[in-house]
């Protein structure tokens, strides 16, 4: 009898290679994932909230319905980061607000339920589950590379820097990093991408 060979996830890094996850660099891929998730209100909200805030996914998973249900675009709430113990804020923009309201209207969640509640229990999704979800989404749109829960936060920072020219100092403050150089390494921005920013942002 032959043993079944285990099929390797195409987005799982080869043995011995870096396990650092990447940001989603192209807006067309972001749009493709949003389209993929359009029929899944919870996962759609998690993705959109993650790429619009720059907070750690673990901190988003701690949110309860009562924390956000009455928020409007431009509103913010204070949160305490689980990893650092530092204070930070969650901000709701128009895109997040729209999807949040659609999710709450379609769900049977009560005020004290976790916003990103597991379908198997009353607990929230855990990081391992989110990692698996994001790898699945990336594979579904044929997005090559290593992606996971940190990809959401990194995507926010990457898009802010490369599309809108936001300085590393500002992104560093948002991430509560020790220095802008840490933020640059964290986002994995290459020298070529920096050159493209300079070419695309002519002055005068």
C-alpha cells in the first residue's frame, strides 16, 4: 500500500527559506480578494479593517460588537496593544463603516459577542485560523508569495508609503516601532520600489 503524499500549500515557503510574510503590494490583488470575499461578510470585514488600520490582527480579534457598533466614519476608539502594552487607536473610515454595518445587519451577533467570532465556538478567530484564511485567499487569486495575518497590517503600511508617499516616520509611529528603519525592514520595501517613488513624485 502506498502512502498518500501530502500536498504542499503553494503559498507555504520552502523548507529553509524565510518565513517572513509579505504585504499585498498591488491594488488589483486587493480588489480581487475583496471580490472573492464579497459573499462572506465576516471575512470581508476582517480583511478590509485589517488593511485600513495598520493594527495587529491579534488586536482586531479582541474587538467585541459593542466596541464598534455605534461608530461612524472618522470615529476612533482607544485600544491597548496586546504585544507591546502600548496605547493605540482604531479608526473607522467610510469603507470600513459600510462593510461593518452590512456585517452587523446580516449577522445574529449580540453586543457582547466577539466581532470576528469563530463559527465553531463563542471565542474569536485565532491567529492560526487567520493565517490559514489569508493563505487560502492568496492561493485562490494565484497570488504568489508568503502571506499571513501580518500581511494585513503590512499592506496598510506598504500602500501608505508607495501610493501616498507617507513618510516612514509617520508609519513608524502608527506601528509603535522603535525607529523608521525598523518599519522599512518590516514592510520589505526594496531599493527599486524607493526609486519608483522618487520617479513618480516629481516636484516643480
